[in-house]
């Protein structure tokens, strides 16, 4: 919504419009990367790749816009081919995502992810899980027992 609606209001046709769009896409990319909002990791990867595609497309557009037309820094043919390649990444990611919907591929992918997780656990890496409310009560009770023991130590 911000890329289509708000960008029409902000300095139409200027480089500032592209810079603001780049920032919007960058924030979206970082949120998708950090939060992993989808249930399936394949969908998270698809969202990440399409956000990266938008970021690179906008960056290429900014480079083309800021280039001097009398003495171009970037070869127009190279930039055109690069933009086509970058924009085809989203299509190929979608195809891979559709292939991953097949149950046999999903099972194989999940098995690979489980093996990677098992390897990480056996290699000594630590996975942290949040404490549940019940666990907090147990920790509080243990602390109270220690405090009580310290108060009664001299008696």
C-alpha cells in the first residue's frame, strides 16, 4: 500500500521518491527476515526473495535516474539485461514454491530441515525458548526457598 499509494504523493518523479520507496522496501525486507511471518518456511523464503527483488529493482531505477544522459556511467544494454534478470528471480522463486507444495517434496524438505536442526543441536549450539508462566512460578519458589534458607542460616 505504501509503495503504490503513498509514493504517488511524495515528490512525484524525483529521486527522493525512489529513496523513500527503497526505505519502505528495506523495512519490509528486514521485517520478513526477522519475523518469519508465514507458517511455512518456503513462504518466508519467497517473501524474502521478492522483497530483495523489489529492493534491487528500485536501486537499479535510482541508478538509471541519477545517471547523466550525456555521459552515461552505466551501459543501457547491461542495465536492461540486469533488470530483466533481477525481476525474473521472483518468478523462479514462485515456481520453486509451487513445486514445494507437492507432498513428496514437502516431506523431503522437512526431513532435510530436521536433519539440519539435529546437527545444530549435536554441535553444541544452544536454542533458547521463552519461559512459560508456570516455569516462572517454579523459579520464584526456588528463590524463596533460597532466601528462607539464608535467613535461617545463623539460627
